[in-house]
C-alpha cells in the first residue's frame, strides 16, 4: 500500500474558522490540507447563523473573545471589500421595553467603551420610532450601535476556502475524522471513508465536533453543548420595515430575539436558545415557531402579516466556560480551537491570526512571495448590482439575462459559474449557498426542477 | 434600452394570453413571460380538465396552453418568453431582464396576470428536519412532466383541494403511491367534486381533521407525524415524499412594488368589476385576483378586462374604483372583485368569486349594507373549502350606490359548524 499523503499541517473543519486558518497557512511555504467531514465546506454552524458582523460592543471585556471579535470586525470588513463579500453597514439599535432594560442601557454603553467601542448613543423613544416606525408599541428608549453590520456568511466561508485553495491548500471534503495515531514526528489521521492522511501538525477547528476530536487525543477538558437557535426568514416585501438590526437588551434569561434585515433582502426573526444533546438536531420545532411568533407579535406586529420564506436552525457550539478555548500542545503538535460559540463568523480571521501567533514559535510562517490575489466572489447581496440588473454583463454574456430562479433572480450564468468554480457545489443546498437559487418565496414551485436539472446535467 | 408599447401584458398564462388575444385586434400588445414557453401553469399540468368554459373543449393542460398561445399570436400580439419584469422604473414603466438585454418598457396600459403559487412548506410553518423529497404540486409537476424525473415510492399529500387530486394523478403516473392525504378541514375540501370518485378510482385514504406536525429524515424524507386535531393524538406515517398542495397566494410582488392597493382577503390587488386596480392604466386578471380558480375562469377574466383597457386607451378618464366596497364575512375569507357599481356592469360571468372555509350544501347568500339586508340569493351549488365559491352579482343589485360597504354572508353561517376546527 502507498504511504498516505503527508502535509505539514492538517486543519480539521471547513467552517469559517478552519477555512480562515487554512487560508493563512496557505500563504506560507508549509504544505496544508483542509479537511471537512461533510460533503461541502461551510455546511455546519457557519451556514446557519444570524450573519451579523459584530463590533464586539457587548462582549465580556478582557476575554480573548472580546479582543478577537473587535479585531475580526476590521479584518473581515477589509477582506469583504477586497473579495466582494457583501456587507451592509446598517447599524443596530438595542430597544428597551421595560424600566429594567431602560436602566441597563447606560451600563451597556460603558461596557462597549471598555471593549474599545465608543460610538454607542442613548436615544429616546421618539428617536427609536423615527428610525424604525413599524416597531411594536411600548418601546421606552434605545442604544445605537452604528457599526453593527450584516454580511453574507455563506460567501465569507466560501471566499476563505477558495482563497486557501488558490494559495495551494489541498481541500478534502467528505472526510470525517474518526481516529488519530501519533507516530514519532507524524500524526496519522484516519477517516470514516477509509482514507488516511499524515500530518506533522494538526489544528482542530471542528466546531460542534471539536470536543470529540480532542478526546481522540485523550484530552477530557471540555464538552460542547449544542445550543439550538431557530430562525424565521420573512418575505422580501417586509424589508422596508426593518432598516437596521433591532436588538433586544440582554438580560439574565439570555440574549433574546432580534429582528434584522438579511443581506439577501429579507427580514430575519430569531434566534431561540435551547440547549440540546443531539449535535445533528438542526430541525425546527413547533415550540420554536410559536415562541418566535409571539416575540415577533410584540416586536413588530406588521411583520407577522408577511409571508414566511424560510425557517432554519443552527447549533452554537457552547462550552462550559465563558471564553474561546484555544490551546497549543507543542509536544503533540496539536492545536485546539474550541468553543467558538456565537461570534465565530466575525472573529474567524482574527482567530486565524491568533493561531498563527501561537504556531509561529514552532513553525516558519513567513509569507510566501508572489501569492495569488484574493478571489473575487459573485455578489449575493441585494443592495449591490446583481447580474440580472447589469446591462453590460448581459450584453457580453446573455446567460446573465436568463433568469432561472425567478424569486431570487438567479441567472443561468451564475449557476454555470458556480458549477465551474474552484470549490463547486455537490448538491442543491451547496448551489443555494453559492447563488441563492431556490431560496426565495416559492421555494422551488417554479424553478426547483430546472435548477436540479442544471446541477445534474451541467450548464451547456 | 427603452421601448414603448400600447398595452403591456405581464404573464403569459391563461389570463394574460386571453387578454392579449382579445386586445390585439384593437391595439399594439406585448406579452412578457419569464418562462421558456408561454402558457403558465397548464404547461406542466398534464391531465385533461382545461378549456371548458372559455373554449368549450376538454383539453389537457399542455394542449390548452398551446392553443391559447396560438390564439394570441394569430390575433397579432407579440409574445416574448424568457423575459421577466423585475420591478418598476416609474408608473407603467417595467424593468425587464431577458437574454436579449436589460430594458425598460413603458406602456399606456399594463395588465398584470402573474398568477398564484402554492405556499411551500416554510410558509406553512411545518416544523421538523429539512430533507429532500418535500415539494409543492407545482414543483412536482415540473419534475415529472417537464423534466421526466422520478419522485419517491410512498407519498403523503397535504391538503385535499382540487389541486391535491391533480398531485395524486401526477404521483401515480410517476410510480409513486399516495399512502395518505391529510386535510385540516372536517370534510375533504374537494368533497363534492372529487372526493367520492377520487377515493374509489385512486384508492387514496383521506384523513380529515388532521394536520402534519413534523417531517422526519436527514437526507431524504422518512416519515411525517400527523395529529388528530380533535384528540391531539399523533401518529408516524412512513413515506419518502411529501407534497404540500393548495394554500394559494397570489404572485403579487409586482402589484405591491407598484403600490397598488392590496385586498387583505385575496392578497391580490383590489379591483372593480371591470378589473381596474387602484392605479389608472393598470389592470389585473386571473389568479392574481382570486387564488385560485380554474384556468378557464382566469382566461375569461382576460377577455373581460379588454373593455376597460380599450376605454382607457381611448382616453376615457377612468374614475378610479368607483362604487361600493364589497366585504366577505366569515366563513367567507375573501371575495373578488371588491368594488362594484350596483346598477352598473357586473364582473366577469356576472359572478363574484369567493372562498369559504366551511361547507354548506346549498347556501343562501345575503348582502347586508349599513345594517340592512339589500339582497339575497339561494345558489344551486355548495360552498366548500378548497375551491372557489361563485356568487351571482344580482345579490348586490339592490345596494345603495352611495351607501357603505356591502357585506356578503352565508345565511345561517352563525349556526353552521365552522369547517376549520
Ligand atoms: C443561531 C446562531 C446565530 C449566530 N449568529 C452569529 C452572528 O450573528 N455573528 C457571528 O459572528 N457569529 C454568529 N454565530 C456564531 C458563528 O456561526 C460560529 O461561531 C461560527 O460559524 C463557527 O465556525 P466554525 O468554523 O468554528 O464551526 P463550523 O462552521 O461548525 O465548522 C466546523 C466544521 O467542522 C466539521 N467537523 C466536525 N467534526 C469533524 C470531524 N470529525 N471530521 C471532519 N470535519 C469535522 C463540521 O462538519 C463543520 O463543517 C451564530 C451561531 C448560531 C448558531
Ligand atoms: C397542479 C395544478 C392543477 C390544475 N388543474 C387544473 C385543471 O384541471 N383545470 C383547470 O381549469 N385549472 C387547473 N388548475 C388551475 C390553473 O392552472 C390556473 O387557474 C391558471 O393557470 C391560472 O391562470 P393565470 O393566467 O392566472 O396564471 P398562471 O397560469 O400562473 O400564469 C402566470 C404567468 O405569469 C408569468 N409571470 C409571473 N410573474 C412574471 C413576471 N414578473 N415577469 C414575467 N412573467 C411573469 C408566469 O411565468 C406564468 O407563466 C391547476 C393548477 C395547478 C397548480
């Protein structure tokens, strides 16, 4: 039997965190492999979150999380501009609905300042309704967070992974790690599909699966509790009602439910927060829907009159401590990135930098000359020009004028491009994340059959 | 790119094509449809049952679609496929994307005929896993009839409207057995029309008073949980396919983006008996106005709208939505049109279209205005959930043109059991 392919570093987990780490390592002269257990990158928690680019105003001051969220906010903001990941700088407004919440606002502003964020402003009820006229009755006041923004989490994950691949990182999808064997200077990784890979260093960025892998190394230091967050996505016709992110005031009972515009031009209501055991429980529940509808009824009754376009659930990788758990075991050449709970989309690139800080003591991470430029990603943002609106693009290539998914206005040209991209989709969900096809109000009533045929047969 | 036409028809289904066929001898007409072929939903509804009232023929959906397309073309209308109106650049100025380019088309008159769709699973808030194998009837028929794809082997069909039986036929043709049909009503919606023969011919068990409360399966559907709405008892039904049928909503995006007044009952644009909307020069026809009726009725709407469009082109200053407002009282959930002149011309076919959430065998409809009964008519057909209930226009003839809203009610509705538990 041939010896397994061997790399300097193996990164386990193709979510935002693993992809950001692999991209960074891809910029050095080390050989790197990015390994994802599912059939696609970005198919875990990184695909199902509230997709807010956080300033970190409400983090716990002094934690690693607070530092990395604030830094990640700037890093990802710049990277988005360079690669075309859509970001809308909507800003957020925390709204107080009772006296206790109202009284908490100045403290939140002080906390934001401790986190290095100085732009929050207290506003009265009049100003709250001026900014969000459709808000339900009873708002007493608010706190503005002008920097909070909405972003496309799918494109973020895909851009980082694509960048890694164009920088020479090997990507293995459908490789679920099941065993680890340490042999001298090499760690042998075995996968459920029977494949094996050798690596000198291993980075565990497996999100919900990080504790399981940690245990493969014989550690017993933390347990991931999947904390389910269910969300409802409302029709695009509701978008004008929600000009910015409306946040609840965090209280003892948790963070509460927000209403936010999405980068695709919809409105999102959620998430719930419910601790579960099953790490695959990404289904939705009747109780979750009822809870969200009752919250929505109070927050914005007019919103509930609109159609629901989609519902989904994401699992936060909560751990039994109040911060990220990032630890390097030099002797075993193993690095754990754990407990990236509810801020990893924003912090991912800063987490990668932090990981590099730790690794550079033991590995040569100096940048390789002549790196390829970062990828230019297709725009999925509703606020920016899409191919169907672009007369010049259609004239040059009529496939951009052939709308296949009517609700989301996705053209044949975009589907063709996705299928020919460095990390092509392997199923409908992957195509949805790369193009928005079938994500609209009809959910495939009109286009489902056509989109599936293009995926199966390719676009001639 | 800019272009001007006299009449722009948006949507080339039965309503749009029939409007175009009737208008084209008198005016310059352009019909846009976003699909690759004209014809609307009948294109992929491959079973007989089309064309009775408008063409006096009994055709399959695709044959009907071809026929209406031919009639519109022969009458001189320009038909353009793969051309989608994505928004408005101003009053009666449509933004259009097609492989031929991005352009703005202005028109003297616009006819909206964008149809209706079934609410898919998320809009119905059915919780559970999100596996493959859950389709609307529209997607199912696209898969089977236009793409010749297999579906599963065991299907649960949610809903038992007319369209639900259409789904059962398609499933059977694709080699998939319908193991259960559920209805949240206490009678199958299409009771009078289809249930008896349907049940016998297709051997489909129908469970009334039942709703689907969860879908299971990781990759592919493995089953659904159904709940008896009276007892709350739940049961797992194994299946690999789930079809969500009916539960229609108009494709009203363009109507809403244009700022037309929307009727809270139909969720389509509010229209008068001549099918004028709240905006001068903007008209509407078909299932956009009444989700949903059969295709021939949509087609007859298309013919009916001609008069108002030609009047508008001739420069008559159309008084906007004159007349009295018509309101549907429970168990009627909507009525169309919503504005009529009691002494004036009636709606298409001289009938209001309405939707009932309760079954009554031969109901009497009464019209009440300002607390006074102004009309009453006993009809010779049932009011049944899941299909349109037709009400003769004569019921409002006695209303005061200057009075308040006219409420349409089913006599004795207070006493009859509400169908929806
Ligand atoms: C409801 C909700 C809302 C959120 N909102 C926000 C927000 O607004 N802003 C924000 O910044 N963050 C938010 N987050 C957090 C953010 O989504 C996560 O922190 C981030 O996605 C974590 O990325 P990750 O790469 O660590 O994990 P993941 O995306 O889960 O990636 C881990 C990957 O590892 C793979 N894997 C696991 N085990 C194995 C194995 N044995 N072998 C191979 N591969 C394996 C998985 O398949 C997965 O793809 C939210 C989270 C949730 C749940
Ligand atoms: C499964 C099923 C079975 C049925 N069976 C029967 C039957 O047996 N007999 C019967 O009489 N009726 C039947 N019907 C009902 C019948 O199909 C409809 O009544 C009829 O199609 C309505 O016609 P329409 O013109 O209003 O809308 P549609 O047929 O829906 O046509 C609307 C058209 O508008 C186009 N459009 C929408 N938006 C835009 C835009 N922005 N730009 C460009 N084009 C646009 C669409 O592509 C579509 O072609 C059935 C329906 C279904 C779903």
